[in-house]
């Protein structure tokens, strides 16, 4: 009896290993699965499958053995909640996946725990509002100041874009259309006075660009036509042609 027990204990580790990384007769993953880095005893990941679908909690690791991410699969759904970590165990980012694609608001942090961005994803593409934050002094002062607020449609800038000084005052604002600056863009001095007024057409400077000092005094004006600066005789000729042909030079 003791001899039989000894033999069972001897082969128990091999029996346990045989229950890992198994597929059923249909070739579907079942039960506990894991994988190690080549030539190492450090796991790349540990988790479980049922009928080829990840279930429960999956843990991924750095080569150092530190946790890289934890993915929690939500029962009876295609959703999972992911938390990614820096190698010092601080949170790097977190948010939901749907069908293994980012699909929710995702939060990202710097190495010291300050919130660096808040971005909206749909089917793994930026879609909606994206905010980038100033991280310096955020934790000590318990204040959240955006560096920029932008809007996306299918991973492309679309809509209002606003950039800020670290004081929270507006630094720059304008509109993107299909990833290109379009219409009027304004830049500001730290005191809130307009520093520059410019218009864009399909990403190119178009018509007058006015610059102002911090007291609101105009200091320069430059004319562009589809991204090309016109001056001197070239500018005079352009306006003459516009007048002759009834063309609005600002169009």
C-alpha cells in the first residue's frame, strides 16, 4: 500500500502537467492553458478556456515575472475588462474590450500614477472624445488640467480641437475635417489675448493670417493661397485677377 502511494506521488506532477494546454476531439482549447518564454520558467500567460473561448481571468507577465496585464472575461458576453501594468506594478492603462477590440473609454497613466489620457474607442479605433492631460504636479496638487481635447471618427481627427496652457487657459482651437485643419483657427497668448488668426482649407493655410502681440496690437498680416504664401507683385496680381473675374479672394 505504501509502495503504491509512493508511485502515485512520484507521477503526480506528470499527471498534472498532462491536464494543461489540452484540446478536445474538435480541436477546441479546454481547461487551463499557459505558455512560457523560450528557455525560461517564466510564464508569458496563464488562463483558462472553455470550448475555445477564454473564460475567467487571464494573467500576462513580463520576462522578469512581473505582471504585465490582467484580463477579466465577463461571463455570457463578448466583453472583458483589461488592466495593463508598468513593470513597477503601477497601472499603465485600463478599459473594456469587446470581441478582443478596445470598445469603451480607456484611461492611461504615467509611471507615477498620474492620469495621462482618457480616450474613447469603438472597435479598436478612436471614436469620440480624446483628452490628453498635464501630468506634472497632478497628484501633489490634486488637480486635473487638460493639455488637449480632440474628437475622432474612425481613428481620424474630426471636429473641434482645443489645446490648453498648463494654467487651463486656451492656447489654440479650431476644427479638423477628415484629419485636416479646416476653417478658422485661433492661437492665444497666455494672458488670453489672441496671438494669431488663420484660416485653413483642406489642411493648407488659406487667405489672411493675422498675428497680434500680447496687448492685442496687430503686428503682421500674411496672405496664403492653398498653402502658398503670396507677396509683392504676385499678391497684387492675384487680387487684380480676382477683381476682374468676380472671385472672392477669401474663398
